[in-house]
């Protein structure tokens, strides 16, 4: 049993599938229904009234049998009797001259009623042709087969899913409010273009007439009368949009899918009852300005966006194959072969359906006759029904031939929307191919307006307009202002991630300083960016933003100072970047080099227009220092190259950058100090971290770099520090952390200007007593070494020491002289072999509060007064002054008192 819901869904599916049936398919369906009616009528008549009536024919004289001779010897014959007038010997005795009834006339036979019935049944099967008996059933089976083959492509597993998906998408496209919006906008744009073209034609005509009038002035006898052509805005006769609109007097009809699903609307006329979306109603006239389109609500916008994505995926799926086209072509060929077969064997059998038939039964002994003349009562009716059936089959075959010729002579696997002649059609819709093109052609045969509504969700311009409206609704001014933040420098920042495009409300943020755009596919800075008067820094993370060549580019050239670009290939860098004249900092992250060798490793454009560029940061895989950087040598003061482990082979380009004051070459796999550093006489900071340096013998060549104050050589493989380090007299910061140093030369302690010395992560076992010579030292980091004691000279000579990190060593005790470090504010003693702490720590007022980092049980070994002094939180005013007095340290992070105590307790428990 079928439930009502199943029957309703079946009816809905059939009503929706009619959108893909052209007129010949509908006509063929009706023909098949008529064939079924003919077959059912023929079968009904055969089952109820079909029979034959048979009479015996006298055979020529033959040798009678014994039974026959015995019957003939007993009957009386008259002289005038003939063989056809025999009288049965079993005639009743009361029949004679005295009978009140007249004697029987006609042929006398020896057959009784049962024998007649018997011979009629025998002759029905032996004398009647098989086609007269089985024609209705054959016709019914053939009609059912044609009916099934006509809708096979709707039910075939490889095609039914695509067809149902296409019909569902088509219904959504017709029902979506965005369809009417987009078509209305297209009509408005076309009307505006038509008006502009008409005005231009009028102006050209007027100029021509004026020229002719000046060349041939009119005479009084024949005055010249100008006949200007009416504009399309006034008359509507010249506009192609209005010409097309004249043929369609009403608004577009609603989707048949929608009408078929609503029984209350499917039976009424669409003109007065069905509400249409008139394009003029979708536009409102703003006072004193152009017409403005009413915006969609949130749910409609989200549904339209989902429909765009659904259409995009369905298009990619259907255009990958043409299985629907092949199945439909095979179905048409099969139906044509079926029709040919039916006509081929049925036409010769048409004459066999006749009224008279001669029967020669084999039961001569039972009947006494060898030949019977039979009549088929329904022969005439069956003949007419057969002719009707073959006529219907012939018409079906003609439609099949037309279908096959249409398939073969039309490019059904290509569909172009540019051929549409409907009003409000979009001009940027891409062409379709394979199955999607074939389905669009089939839908066109039903109603061309369906393809027009589908084109709305295939148009990139339509999708762009929808995204703009959604962005304007989701990211308004208030939403963007709530997303902004203020950093420590007081700069207002905003980050936008994974948006389809920039929201229009962004250009109203005049107080924004830093803008970060990440993973925005279609970012375009329009002329309205000039309203962002405070914008100075722009970050583009995998976002190739486009800039309008007018006011937007001019604004960025004059105002933008810092630009961060993150990309995959250098070709993704926009060309307008190289024209930013006011740019001070440029950060480029991505693949900057070619794979074609060292000679062509620079993939960027010319930098000669960046005349004010002072900082250039390159994060990529370069094989040489680009020689093109010499174009900005006059202004560049800081160069950073983070090569991500790729070996930097050629550094000769550094020789021309004499104005550099800071150079960072990290991750470049350098094994020695580059000789090109000799030309950088103004260099103040040299950062060679994360390389492969093993020896520092070239330090002597850096003696003439008299301004070098910061040297970072951490994360290398330096085995020994040469004595030539003493030539760097101006050095104030030296970072040798995470190397393989085992001892320190005495020349190191001759750098009297040294303030920060970082030696963490080495193999040092002894800290020399000469360290007392570094009297200006404020930070010393010897953590993660093998020290078992600290020299007392450290606490007597380095009185300016403020940060001391000796964690992760093997210290057994701490000298009491540590109390002399009155400026000490950060002390890390974790992970050592200390058994107690000296009470002289109370002489270091900077450790009050959170300056001491040590295990909790060691703190409890101190006297109570000292313990309370070190662990008691400081006052807010004291804390603030203490924070300002502490220097910045890379190895000693600032933590609050609670954080220090928690860390100490955790380590003591471990």
C-alpha cells in the first residue's frame, strides 16, 4: 500500500520533471497514452466478445465409412434429391405431410450444438492468425516499453540525481528574492545605457545638422525644417531594452515549479492572482538622487549566498561529464529502433486480420467434415484499431526522427547566455558545457525565462553585488568600531579575516591607524579610502588587494608609511606597491626568488620609486643579496633577511649599502662572517642568529666598524671566542647564547662599554674573575651552563648589575658578597644545588616583591625578616617605580609576585 505522502511526493516529482520535457516529448507522451487506450480497448473487446462462427463444407465424393453406409441404407431418397439435400435417418416420425409447421429449408448437417461449439473453439486456435488473437497484448507491451523508454533518463541512477538537483536549484532560483533584485538592477543599468546612447545619437545628429546648415543655408522659398530623432527616453523606440519589453506586456511569469506545488495557484490565471515582482517596485526614488534598491533581509541574503555556492558546486560537478546527453541520445535511438521494429513486422500482418477464414480440423472422425468456413466477428473492428495503432506509432516515429535530428544538428553540449534575447539579461554570465548545458537547452524548450533566472546565480557581477550588500549589513559602522583595538603605543588597529571583499563601512573609520587584511579574496581599495585620514600602516596577509588608479592610489602614495605583505609567489605582489613614495617600512614574506639559479634569484620589481624607504624586511628563500637594493641605498638604514634555512650564497650586494645601521641575516646558513661587512662603516647592529657559524676569526676585520654597538651571534655552532673580540671597543651588547663555548678569553673583559652579556646555553664551567672589569655591565645571563660557583669579584666589580640569571647550573652556594649589588632587581637561581640562601639578599632592595625566582623551600631557609622582606608584595607606587627602574631583558621575563611564587612552588614540588 502507498501512503498519501508518498503519492504526493511522486506527483510533485512528476510535475517538476515536466520542465525538462520539450513539446515533442509531451506530444509523444500523449501518443503513448493513446496507444495504451487502443490496446486496452482491443483487449477488452477480445476478452468479452471475441469468437468465430464455423460451418462445414461438403467434401467431394469419397469412399464412405461403414458407419456412413449403414446410415445411408436406412434413409429414403427422392429422385430429385441431390447430395446436398440429405435427410437424416434420425428424423422424428411426426414430421410428415400432416405437420402444422412447414418443412425446414437449407443445408442439413449431422452436427449438433456441442459440435458447433467444439469446432468453433478448435478453429479459433487453428485457423485464426496469431496476430488477430494477440494484437492487443502486443500493442500494450510495446506501448508500455515506449512509455518506460520515454522517461528512462529521469530514472537512470547516473542521471536522476543530477536532474533532481538541477530542478531543485532551478526552483530555488525562481523563488529567491535576489533573482528579481538582480534582474531589476540589470534592467535599470540597461535603461541608463540606452538613455545615454540615445542622448549621444541626438547630439551627433544635431551636430551633423548644424554642419549641413552652415554649409548650405536654407532659402526663404524652401525653409529647412529640422527633424530630430526622438530619444529612447522620450519615445522608447530606439532603446533595445524598450523594444524587447514591448513584446512582453507583463512581468515575468513565476516559476512553474512554484505554481505546481501550490494547488491554489496552479488552477488560476497568473495575471490577476499571482503576485509578480515588478522591477519598478524593487527600486525606490531617493529624494534628490538616483533610485536606490531596497536591501534584502538577513535570511534572504544568507539563502542567496548559499544558493550561489550550491550553483557553483553543481556546475563544477555537471560540467565534468556528459552522461545525461549520452543517455538521452541512446534513449532516442532506442525508441526509433522500437518504432522501426513495430512497423516492420506489423505492417505485413495487417492483411491477415480478415473476416473469412477456412479451417481444416484434424478431428474428422468426430465431426464427419474435413473443411469448415469460419467468420471472425471482431475482424473489422480489430483491423480499424490496428490501423489506428500503427498510425500513432508512425507519428511517434516521426517525432523520434525530429528529436534525433535536433540532437545531432544542435550543439547541446555548449550553452551560451549571450544568445538570450530576453529583457534584463545579464551579460557577464559564463558559458556552460556538457550536462549543465544540455539541461539548460531542455529547460529553454519549456520556458526561456528559466535560463534567465538561472543566469542570475551564475553571474559574477550578481554575486559581487550580493556580497557587497551582505557585508554592508553584517559589518556596519558600529560593528567595525567594536572590532577595533588600541595597542600599547596608542594606535587604533583593526583586523579583518576571511571576508569575500571589503565592507563599505570600513572607509568611515577616520581614526584607524593600522589595518590588517587577511585571506580576503577580492579586496579592492576604492577612492573612499581617502576618508581614512589616520591610516598609516597596512597589513596584507595572502590578500592581493587592488587599488583604484585615481584618488585611492594617490592617497596611499602620500600617506602610507608601513606595509606588510605576506604571499606565496612574488607574482602576487600588487604593482602599486612599488609606487608608494612615502613608504618608510616594507615587510615582504613569501617566496621571493626564482628556481632558475643564483643569477635570477630576485623576483620583485624595481624599488627606485621608494625614495623614503628606511626599513626593508625580507622573509623568503633568497640565494643572493639582490643588487636591485642599491636603488634605495640612499635611504635604507635597516635590512633584515630571514632566509628560512636556505643558504645565502652571494652577499656582494651589501657592499653598496653603506648607509645601513642595522643588518640582520638570520637563517642564511652562513659558516663565516661575510667579508662584505667591511664596507658597512655606519653599522650599529649586526644580527647573525640562527646560522651555521663555527669560527669567529673574522672578528678582527670588524675593527674599523667603530660604531658597532650590538652583536648577536646566538643559535650558532661557535666553539671558541677568539681574542680578537677585544677590538670591538664600542660594543655594548653581545649575545653568544646557545653556542658551544667552553671558556671565555680575557680580551672579552676588556670591552669596558659592555652593558649586556648573554652566554646562556653554552658549556662554560668557570666564570673568570676578570669579569669584574665590566663595571658598566647591567645584565649577565649564564644560565644553562656547567658553573659550580660564582667568582666573588663579580659582586665587587659589577656594581651596576641589575639582572643576573644563573639558573640551570650546578651552584652549591651563593657568595655573601651578593649583598653589594644594590641595583639588582632580577635574580634567577632555579635548578641549582643550593642548600641555603645568604641573608645578605635583604641588602638588595630591588628584589623586594617579585625580583627573586627560586625554589620555595629555599626561601623558607632564610630568616623570617628576610623572607618577609622578599615575599611581601610591594605597594603600587613602589611597584610602578620598580618596574620603570628595571631594564628590558631577553632572558629574564617580568612576572608578578604571585607568578614567581607559583613557579617556585611548582619547581620545588617537582
